[in-house]
């Protein structure tokens, strides 16, 4: 898993621990987020500021160049149309670990969030869910950042996993 070049997209919030894990394992890390500077500096990563809604977002992503061995991505629904642009930064045979929310249990939602996947990369999907909790009004609680990053790290450690659901998956 280690060595080479890694691209982390949206890894400054709930995925910060997973981003730190990647930075400890990979020789070169580029961190893409609205404000990647503090975390990138702390990790020795290359910061790449990007506002998903900017009209030139696709061009800014292309300017990252290519040849990444790993991409770890967390894209909100509003940015999911950029998923292929990030996939295109991977070298052929590269590995994509894509994090999606619980709605992605529905295959139609997954298809909308990644409408044009590349066939020449290894894809893994991590779906965040919830934990049963009788003390909560809906009988469940959403996952903590630590639980989400822990699941992502588990997927990163096991490339054979095609999909991993963290917590509950139904509702």
C-alpha cells in the first residue's frame, strides 16, 4: 500500500484521521479541499484549494496532473459530478477508495454519484451508516468522525474489499 503518490479529496473534516493514516503510509500526498492548508502543512502534504462550485473546478482538478496511485475521495452530492475528473488523476491500475453517505445503499444513488466510472482502476466503496441507539428519537445515531475514519482505514488496509458498510445500512 505504501510508497507512491496519493490524492485525498475532502479529507480535512470527518476523514482527518484517515488522511493522517494515508500521509503516514504514502511518499507523496496531495490534499484537495476548500481549505487544505493547515492540515497539509501538519502532514507535509501538498495543499490544493478547490471550491467544488467554482466554474473552473474541473479545470483546476485537471491541473493536478495525473499518475496518482491512490485516490481517497469524499464528495458531497453537489460535487459528485466531479468524481470522474478525480478518477482521471489516477494512473491505469490505480486504486480509488470512494466514501459515500448512507443513501448510497441504493444502487441508483451510487450510479448518480459516480455516473461514468473508469474501468481500468481498482474501485472500493465505503458507505457510512449509523448505529442503533434506543435513546435517540429515530432509534439510531450517526457515526462519529472516528468511526468513519476507522472504517475508511480498514478499507485502505484491505484492497480486496470491494465495498464496506460502516454501521447500520437501512432505515
